[in-house]
């Protein structure tokens, strides 16, 4: 049985295939059960390949060889894919854009935000991984700019923010709060101390939505799903850390039909 995934109304348009997967389905075992998509968490590589293959096929019959997953490093690096990448070479980046219908873009997360973007009119898609460092550093603005350079029109771009840790559960503390403010004074407005709390919290999806609209993106959707609050459905690095266990990574995919 194929693993379930969630779609966003913002991207549910002709010509675009996308899905935000969780931990349900798949073949991984133990703390990584069941739909782990990362090969760096101690999982059996064959099971990860099987999980990724199933997700790719669910996106409209893609093969795993069509699925592009970078080595994410919490950077603001965006790669434009106008050719099929060499699968034997690991690319370090946290966002990618393409106009190729034979590629499926994949982002791995476990609390950071996956953001999928598309200009259906121009036939250009993008995918970005945004934790606090990437969000405050401008990964989304860089992704939109890369799409525009490829031929997209910001007003025609549609973006969806997938499952990520919510502000209510994302305590960052004073040191990280200061680093966020140093990277982006606007981002600092999304750092608050909730009532009854003593330390700062950071609203990643709130900042990302503001940045997308600020970049001229015409349609922005937020699934409003918190990874930390629903550990049975999503992998959450922070939840796993608090429980003293290992966790996997879920995948979010987008492709041109």
C-alpha cells in the first residue's frame, strides 16, 4: 500500500504534482518506522531506497532515478537544475529549482520547514529546506529569485509551507534569538516569549509566509501541521531528542506533469 501524503490547495493545480509525506507507510523499522527517507540516520539503505521509490511513483509514476535529493546543510544555497544531475556526486544545497518535467524535487525534514513552489504558467518549480538559519538567512528569497531567473513571474508563483515545528513548540532561547535578529531584523519580529513561558520561541512558518509575500509570490499556503505536536504522524528531531530516541526524515516532493 502506498504511503499517505498531504497536498496543499495552493499547489493543487493542473501541471503540478506534489505531496508532503509523513512517517506513515514505508518499510523502515524501530524508531525510524516506517517511512524514513534519510540514509544518514542509521537505517538500512535498501529500505530507504524502497521508501523513496514508492514516494516517487506516487507523484505520478516517477522513477527513483528522477528524484533529486541534495545533502542539506542549513545553507542559503540554491541550485538551478537545467540538466539531469550526476547521481554519483553529492550536491550540498538547501534549495533547488528546475524547468525539467523529468525531475522530481525532494526535500527532507524533521522539524525544519519544507517549502514547495511552482509557476504553472512558466513550467518552473522549486523546493526549499528552511530551518531557523535558512529562514532568517533568506533561503526563500533566493529560491524565488532563482525561479525568476529561469523565467518565472513572481505573481504566478504558488508556494506551500509543509509540516514544520510550530512556534508553540519551538523554543530557541536568547542565544539563537540573537543570531536570528543578527541575520534578519524582520525575522526578529517572529521571535516571541509566549505567555507562561520564560524563553524565546520562533515562528518559522510565520516568517516564511511573510517572506514569500514580500518576494511578490502570488499565492501562499500553509498546511499548519506541527511535526513536534504529532510524533505518530511526523518525524520530529526535537521530539526525539527530548525522548532520547533516534528519528528519521520525511520527504516533500514536487514535479511537473
